[in-house]
């Protein structure tokens, strides 16, 4: 059993990123997937959320990508924009020191902006099926060099009706490729997809995959619909979670829960499909940083939330299908931690409850609503924690960016500046090597260059007297990360 990432023969750039990100040893799914993926085998993986699957495919993809190739070599399909954005960030972090560029393609974002990104060097594309298909049909996404495909959350893509688009994309890809499919559950449609488009896949199933019982304490309260607001208030006080997601079926339900908690002065955020994409991303990043303790959400948030320390998931509304229950409750108990999943069940939910319990293979523990005495006994501890300003959590991106400064150069394609010109100039600076230069992004009028190893200030000073291709450019720290 491999207990160290070094045993996989990974490059120093990838190992350095993993060490910086705090990856100590492979998780079970990573131990199974990484060797097979590095050998170029097709793989199907049934593993519950929170098992480390993004790194399981992200590490071998970043290892196998050739930096010199300008066209995409890997494609990752995800069911939601949130998950696409999260996967892009994770793969960028893993491939940071190898200078791997990752682009995300999804709706509600300008097509022209994505087209411009695809015209540059891009190693990995992450996207939702609809927007990826749009780019294929408009010839803005070159698939000729794609040798690795990942179908992430395949069961969700099936349930959201993306399966025809996924198959259309599969038909456009080179036949000589590695295909990896990840799913918390494996419904019939997903299994059929495997048989049609994969060659002798290695089937990997992690214990308790799909049944999301390992490491999570499941319980429920029986309550009428009108009793839920009072019950929620009492349960939050007695449970006193550090970080909690409250799932509702509808946008109106999320708004109602948010308004209730906000009115009580609780630190709370909300996310649902009716919000603007930028607002949804902003809420997700704030929650990830620990800026508030409670997040009211629809199922849109069950994908793309990669936060290790969510202590509680509360199903304010019981989901109507077993797969949604799996994905919701899989937001807690991540990275080997214990988690708590609580559901509020109304008389109308009994059929859905039976289906979920049959799927889990166990009866969910029934609990009595907290008594007034229990609530009062817990109130001081709850209010004390509410008054504590949470210590800001370091996002993974911040970990790898600590010694990286992104520099702005006042020249781009219109001044005929190429990657080789910037690298050539920067490596002439005393103390600079090619290994100190990260991702380079050349736009029409400006360029952005990541300088590694804390050498950004040194480059700024040196560039005051140096030229790029005979041109004197303004160089300073970029105001905004791209």
C-alpha cells in the first residue's frame, strides 16, 4: 500500500505542489486510481464525495500533460458551473509549478472571453457539457490532442439530462485516449455509457461508496412543515456546528431559511440557481474562507463545495431521491473527519425516506426535538461561539500562491510579444531561472506572468532598465488575479 506520493514516480514540480497544498499521503481512492491512470488505463470509479477524487485524476493528468504542447491534452466534464470552477482551481494548484494552464468553459460567462482563452496555450479544459459542445460546434475548441477525458459526477450529468451532449462530445474526441469516469452512484445509464465508450476499464469501488455512511452520523427529526423554523433554531443551538450547510428544495425555501437566520443575527450566506453566477462564486469562496458559519443552499451547492471542515449538513427539506441525499450528506465527513447529517422529515416525506433508508441499508436514527431545557442549557455555548470572529481559513490557492507574484507587463500580442520573448528576458536577470517563471498569459495589449519563489520584487526592480524585444514596458504587480 502506497503511503507516500513519491512512490508513484511523480515529477518534482507536482510533488512540490502536493507538499505545499498539504497532501500528506494518498487517500484510498487516490491509491487505487493514480497508478492505473499513470499507466493509461480506462477507469470507472464509484466513490462517495469527499474521498479525494479530484486529486485522484488531477495528479496523473497534470503529470502526463506535456507543457510544450499548446493545444488541450485533457478534458474534464462536470455537471455544474460550481464544480467546473472548483476543479479548474484544484488542477491549477496541482500543476502550478509545472506551469499548467487550465481553462473553464461554462454558461453565463461571455463566449468571446472563453474563445480568447482557448486561442492561447491551454493544457486542460474543464467544462459543462452544454458550453463545451457550443465551442466544439463553433470550432473554437481543438480536440485533436486530447488524450485524457474525465467524466466527473457522471450520475449527476445523467440525472440533469446531459447524457446526449456527453455522448456527442465523446464521438468528437480522438479514439486513442484514456477515459476516467467518477460517480457516487452507478445508475444503469452510466453503466451503459461505460460499456460503449471505454476499453476494458479498471472498475474501482471504494467501500461505502454511494451509501455515504462511513464517518457520518445520520439522524432525523419528524416534524410538520410549520414546525420546521422553530425546530431549526433549537437544533442549531443544541448542535452548535462550526460550519453547516442547510439544504432546501426550492429557491424560495433557501430565501426563507436565510431570512430567518439573518434576522436572528446569525452569520449566514445563501446560494441558489436564481442568483447571478458571480454572486454564487463570491458566496462559495466566502464560505470556504470561513467568513460565515451557515450556508442555506439548494442542490446546486451539493456539487463543487470542496471544504474539508463542514461539521454538519441539515436537510431542512428532505431530498426527493436517494442520489441527492448521497451528494448532500457527502459534504460533511470529508478528508477522514467525522460528520453529522440531520434531516427534517414531514409526513409527506415518508415515501422518499423509505427509499433513502433502503438505499443506505439502514434505518436512520429518529430523535426527539430538543426540549426547552436542553436549548437553554446549550445557549451560552452557542452564543459564545457566535460572538467569536472565525479565524480566516487559507484556501488551497493561497497556499500555492504564497511565494508567487503575478506581474503585469504593458505589452502583448499587438507588440508582437511571445512567451519565448518574456522567458528570454526574465532569465537574463541575475538570480532568475526558467524554474522561477510560472504561468504566462499574453493578451492583446498586456501580459501577465507568475514569478515563483518570492522573486517578484527582484524582477520588478530589474525590469526598470531592461527591455522585452527592444521595447521598454511598464512592469508592476498585477492588481487583480486573473
